[in-house]
């Protein structure tokens, strides 16, 4: 998975081509409302931090910088002037990107503001376990059983994916929960390392996700090529991805939300505009109707609205969304 995604000719680092957006559609590509919502979240964090002279916005797994570009466009000029945007991406900087955006292979240390990772953790490479053993995968996608799980990976599965650790070496190999699981330990470590770069503010990871109470019995490993879901062949020509155990990644004070809950809290609504607007402002009605359709896609149950948001305050920052006050 590491070689297929980030090797010399890996899916995410190969020069030229359309980039990830040519193979799959994220919330960032679905509507500018998503960048607008992240801009509102950044302003909330900014107010919580006392509007510092320098406000950092770190986009981890930035693709071609689409989210940062949209957020900068959505911010008031006086706020945008204080923002230091960082695109964290292993691919080369694309041509024509806004010169304000700093491009880096790793998240910068000591930032203050918002660290945002949209569909990054699902591409952090991991191992697959089946019946207590690793699954080996050839470049053509053919699978074969490997050696027994090491102690650290077995312990992770026993804690976070009940029943999936299977039997140890020389035992019968009870399948438990289908016997197949994705060992999320590298994602836990990657997220913890990213959060550690933030001195004060809010860290947010958004991704396909599942929790301990409802792990998928046969795993989620899959691929995307040219806009279609396909077999996860690690040949560098397709995205290889697996959903994220976000609850395992969560640090102290973190909250897990659905995207529907998070975007609703940020003012994204799929409600239809009042029909009276069609008479008084036909063009405005059409714009509002279009925005409502885009908002509905971003928040739809069974679709993008079911994505997980892991929201983690850092350095004493207040939790978000704030807890509701008692009546």
C-alpha cells in the first residue's frame, strides 16, 4: 500500500495527470459550501484564540490545494490577511497554486489555529489481518496468507476490533467477526503525530469511518480508478483505501460527530428556499435552490453526511461544537 500510493510512481505522487480529483469525488469537490463551512470553523477557532496576529490553517492530505483555495476565498479579507495556510502533501506543488499557500511534506511544528485532514487517514497505509495472520498482497492484487500477527497488532485488534485477532500461531484460527480486519495502529500514530504539531487550537479529521460497536465484518479495503470503485490492486494506478477506526484515533477531549451533525452546526442546510422568493427574486431563488441541493448532498444520510468528524481541542482550546446549555 505504501509503494502503491507513495512510491516512486505511486498514485498520489506521480507527476502530471488530473490528481486525486480525477479518480474520486470528495466533499471538497462536491460543493464550495464545504470550504465555506471550514472557513466558518476557522473563524470560530480564531475567536476562541483571541484573534491572534498569526492564524495557522494546516490542510493535511491537501491533494492539489483545492480546500485551502476555497477557504481563503470564503474568508473576509481582514481574516484572510492573518491566515498562514499550509498544504501538507507528499506530491509536488501544483502549478498556479495561490502563492500564499505554503507547501510541505509534513505538518509544521508549533502552529496555532486549525489543523484539518479531509480524507487523509484512509490513505495512511495499514496491514490487513485474517484469522490471526497478516494478509500478503501481490502487485496484481492476489492475496495469500502471511505470518502470525505480532504482539502490538494483536493487542490493537483485541482492544479496537473485537473478535478479529483470531487465533495465534499453531491454533485453530477462529474467524470471529468474519476473521478479516484492518489494523488501524498506523492511523492512530499518524493522527497523534499530526495533532502534536498543533500548539493550540482545533484538530479535525474527516473520513469514511466506523466505530468499535459496528466494525465491518469483512473489512473495507477497496480501490478507486477513473471515477469508479474497483479492486484494490496495489499497482500505483488506482487509489487504495480503507475506512478509518476514528474512535481508536481519538485523543483526550475529542468528539466524534457525523458530517451531517458537524455541517449543520456550521450552518449548512439542505432546506428548500421559500417559494415566495421565486416571485420576488427569481435569480436568487435559483441560486438558493442550487445551494440547497449541494448542501443536501453534503449532509445526506447514507452518503457524505455519514462521514465521521473527529474533533479534538488542543492546548486548552474550548471543545467544538460547544455542549448545549441546560434549559
